[in-house]
């Protein structure tokens, strides 16, 4: 990746789900590039801790609640040149057993919230003639897995939303792209490994190799810092023509 040290000086980046995992790694990386980072999470303590670490500010909101997002004052009290939509959760169940309320919650959190955040911040980006939207999607934005209907649907929707923004923002100095990792070493994924190992009475290494990474030629988890580097690249110099793209970092999952 291109060294972008200090090239984002004077820019403000809003990172959702920034209290841990990928979001934290992105906040750290963008801050080292000179950006002032707004760490947004429903976990106030975690967001505040990361914000202190990167010399930024923290915001607290429930991204599944439109009123909570509106209360942020996007475009009024809160301005950003970079928006990284990262917050998300997982829920596993067959379609016939999937709780409709849970399904709707996931769509609000992982698809409607990115729309609302973009809607609030895009006018300012257009006015300033510069902006970067990077949506942390997933290999599941390109491929389906059983029992993950809400997650897969939300990630496919996020891919479409990003492309629409890219078309509308063309010629205005604003780009919109997605990054699509496979399984990332986050507390969420590590919890899934632990739970499946306990449930099936097998070792965690076996769960990792034979379940999570079964379709991945590169047999290891993606590190959060790898995702953060790609996000930073898309915010850096020489990326004006990179828009509407979807960057897979799935260890070869989709190559077959």
C-alpha cells in the first residue's frame, strides 16, 4: 500500500463500530495518516477509550434507531470528509426459524444506517469538493452462506448502495467503495469459533480450518490491520478514479 503518512491532515473521518475490531484498527490507521477521527459506537466507554488513543472524539448512537442517528446532527454539528461504515453483527438461523424482528434489526443497523449517515454527510462533501465513503462489506456481499440470510442480504444491499452513491457523486470529488474481507480476527469471529467448538465438542483449530476457512485457500483469518490498510489506501492520494469498486480480501474464497 502507498505510504499515506500525514496526507489526510485537515480531514475528519467518521468511523462506525469504532470501539473494537476492524473499526478500532481503521480509526488508528486513519489517525496515523493525519485525520481527525470521530469514533462512533453504542459502547460509550469503548468509543471514548479509542478516541483518546487516537487523539480524536467519540460519538455515541444506536445505529439501528433512525432517531438516534438524527440526533447526531450530521451536516450541522457533525461534519466529516471520510465516512467508514463498519458497524455490524451476525445472527445464524435457518430462514424458517429466523426471527423477523432480528432480521429487521440487522437491516437497519447494517444497511439503513449507512444510508442515513451518507445522506447526512454527502451534502457537506459535495460542497467542499472532496469526500471518501468506504463501506466495510464482506465476502458475503458477493457470496451466500446458509443460515445467514440477514447478514448476506444486508451486505449485498450495501454493495448496491455504494455503487449508487458512486454514480451520484461522480464529478463531485467524492468516491464510494467497499472492502470485502473474509473472516477477520475480531471478538465477534473469535466468539463464533469458541461457541462452535463448545457446541460440537471439537477443538477451535478444527472449527477454524474445517468450518470458517473451509472455502478459503489461504488458511488464516484476515487481520483487522489488513482491512484498515485497504481503507486507508482508498482514502489516500491517486484514488480519484477508484469509485463504485468492491475490493475482495478473502484469501481466494471467490477465486474458484
